C-alpha cells in the first residue's frame, strides 16, 4: 500500500496494472508521495483485513486490473461496502475488453479528477508488428480483402506470432483466448449461424492443441474454414523446430479426415494473391469443414539459414 493521503478516490491495482499506475506518476519528483491512496495486489487470495482497512480510508475506489474484472466484481458484492462507488471495467471507466496500458489508465484517472500522465517518451512508440517479408502479411491482406465484401464475419485466432494480425495495419482477427481455442470457437460461431466462420492457427499451435478441435469439426462437418499458417518454425519463441510442417503437416490434416477436395495448400507469396483470393472465396462458401494451408517459410528463419550457410562456406575456405 502507498499514498499518504486519506479520503477521496483510492486505487486498487492488480499485477501488471500496478506498473501502469506507477508509470502514470513517473514524471513527478517523489512519485510515491504523489500517488493517491493505492493498494497494490500482487497475489491471491487477497487479505480481507488489508482490503477492509484500505476501503475504510477512501470514499470511492477505481479498480485497475488487466484481464477479467475479478476484484471489481467482488467489491461490488461486499455487503459492508455496497454503498461505496466502485469504478473500473464494469462501469466503463476502463475499457471492458482488451489489454490495458499506461495511456488507458491515465485517461481513466484523469476522468476521475486525478492528475496523472505518463512520462513523455523521447522516442515514438513502436508497437509489435509482423516482420517485413513475413508470409502471414499476404495471408491477412487477402483475407481482409475477401471478407470486406461479406456482410458479417469473424476471424478467430490462436496464440503465435501470427496473433499480431490483430494489430494495425491488418486488424484481421477478433480473438485470442488460449492454445487451440480458435477452431472450437469457430465451430461454436458456425452453430450460432455465423457465415463465414473462419479461424487462423499456426503449424506449431495446431500440433500442440489444434488437432482435437479440427477432429470435432470434421466429425460434424462443421461449416468452418481453418486457415493453417505454416511458416516451418516456432516463430513466436525464437525459431525452434516445429513438430510438423510441409508434407507431414498436410498428411496429418488429411489423416484426421479432412475431405481432400477441401484441403488446399497455397503459397502466400505476393504474386499468388489472386490464387489465394479465389481459394478463400470458394472455401468460405462451402457448407462444411475446409482447411487452407498457407505454407511459406518464416523470413527470419530463411535469413538465419542463409547466414549459417555463408559462414560455413567462409569457414571452408579458411
């Protein structure tokens, strides 16, 4: 707990959100003294005594938690505190969905009358992005182009470097929950009537947790399209060998029972855009399960291989 003053608005910050709060006051000298009354939650279960003591010292509270509003919900249900205003994700003080950041926290605090602004950075912010030359770029660009002409669409994604397709300039995907969830979420959306119901999953993630979801889709011939982006490596965590790629991956997908007429491999190269567009439009219209494997090696792995070969060649000359 920090902040010497009592009364007024108090803050409850959990986990990483506590760092966002600190950043909002990082430009002030003696930043700790400038903080309003703040309770930092760093572990669970939360001490009820510490929580009660903190709430006795404030008139209202803003709960800042990155993720589900667990603490905020609990506070709203405390009988002894049910008259205290509780703000956070549930009342719109903070966005209901998505990750938090210092700017969102600063805006929430300023809107509640708390003077807080993150320290200005000397460099422009650089959000994470797909590498230049990444094969997923072509896949997402064609996907956006095809879906732009359809009335309603959702693209369910999975965990991997390709999840960066959720960010600008692509904004191609709408969900990332846990490993393997993309296919099963697409199945559920299709059952609810969504057309087309599309999901994106990587070769490594598919081998970890995607095969069971695809088996479910195949068993009921769910009207979904699975875009399996195969970059021949575990790109998100440093380029480790993947469990399956190329023909091995194709044969696994085929062996699970995917109809061969609706199991298509494409090369996500810029010159193949028209071919990929035609495949997507055809498979999105198919009232059954289909899998599009977009196979092209990770640009970073290609560079590493070329560099290693060059080094070996130079060593051979020495």
